[in-house]
C-alpha cells in the first residue's frame, strides 16, 4: 500500500486573528474605511460615526462592532473581517470615506 501524505491545511487566515470578540445585540458594523496615504486610519460605522483605528479596536474588543476580529502587525492592533470564504464582507472591499 502507498503511504498517505497529509496535505497542509490553510490556516493562514485563521492564524492572523488574535481574537474574535462576541458582538453585543446592538453592535454596529463597519460600512467604510478612512484612509491616509493608502493605509487604513479609521472606520465609518453603520450609524455614520467615524472612529480611528485605535477606537475601533477598543470598541470591537467590547463587542461594539460585529463581523470583525482583532489582529496585529508588529505592535499595532487593527480590525480584520472574520474569514468565512466570502469576499463580499472583506473590509478591504469597503468604500473609502473622508474623515469628518
């Protein structure tokens, strides 16, 4: 009999999230991105509130934003859409909005 070789599992998307907070019943969703020089610096929420990246991470950690997890790059935390195989809810696909 031939030997069975286990195929590597796609874990990159799952491993990039440090935590996935449980959203509160009244949690808002992200509807737009505030960018500066091509980098995300803030978010527009479903109630049209604009918050910066640090405020968004804190709010998500408290369950105030649905559909996101918290990730980090170096010492900077940021929000990332929860991977579910759908490109439609990828934060990178949201429109860019002006900082108000």
